[in-house]
C-alpha cells in the first residue's frame, strides 16, 4: 500500500503520543504507532482504525528493533515521510540520590532513542515529499527544575541533537523541529502532581494532549515548509515564570 504521507510516532500507546497519532490520521496521514506497551498500543490502534494505523512493538533504545520497525512500516505502507520522536521517560531524583542506572536510563530513552530513530528513518526520509522530523523536548530543556538531573539533561541533549540534525539534514530537504511541552494531562504525571502544577500555572490549568498534537501537526504540515530548527514551546507560560 502506498501513500504520500506516512508518519511513525513513538510513545503512541496512550496520552500525548496517542493524541498525536489521532491528529495526524485526521490530517490524512497513515500512522505507524509505536510503543513497548503492547496491549495498550493495540487498543489505541483499534480505536484509530486499522485501515489508517498499524501497531509496532518498539523499544526505542534498541537499534535492531528500530531496523525491524521501520521495515515493517515500509512493508505495510510503502513509505516513510514523517518521524515524531515522542517517547520519553520522566525520572526524578536529587543529585545525591540519583544512580548511574537511573541517569543512564533516562538518557537512553530520551536522547539515544531519537538518535537511533533518525538513523533508521533517514534513508527513507531522503527524497520524501515534505520530509519532517519532530522531537518532543520539554520545558525542562528551557529552564532547570530541581531533582530532574537525568530528565533535564537528557532533554537538553535532545534539544542539541535537534539543532544538529536540522542543520545537517536541511540540504536533503528534511526539516527537523522540536516541541517543548509543559505539564500535560498524561499518565507521565500522577493526579497529585497534575493538580499541584495546575494550581501554580499562569493559565490556571495544565495542557491537554490534543494541544501538543496540534503543535506537532503544524510542524509536519505543508504550512511549515519554511520552518526548520525551530523550538515551539507549548506550556501555557510555564517557562515564563521566575519561581
């Protein structure tokens, strides 16, 4: 099956990733929804519609699984034009309590994963119409938050990777941008944390997954063909606050 626009979205089993997948399907994309949470992923794909979406079991830190996953997408949809590196993990610990394993684990998912994704997708993005990559960074890559040494530094690294990829891939016609979500209503944040962050937010609430999906949809669309290396903050003003 061939199509002009085929997107691969990681972390798509639930929350923000599922919302991105749903929005891109509404925009006319075929979507490969990828995640390690196989049962939730299959349920999400059933809801998205098996005619427009496929489920790909994927550990983003595995080079072999990336090769196999991209091959599966090409076998089903015949192309790959868009990559959304949305998968991420949030790990909190003070500097004194952090462990090497905890620190490295965050980096492997939040930065190594997108790097492996870009490498795996690159041969197929070259020459694709309006080829585009969007990386999900974080306001943690704009300002520091205590007890976020692993998460924050990995997202700062992803911010840097985005910039390097944007300048390196521009001659190939591949645009690379990043979204920087603030707190969002997803399973990544427990209800108490969501409530606390909403109480202190400038807008009086935290974000909704669909609001991040709207930003991603814009960046991969024909309305953003002159945009690369951009950093779109979608945080309800969180990064504006001093304290």
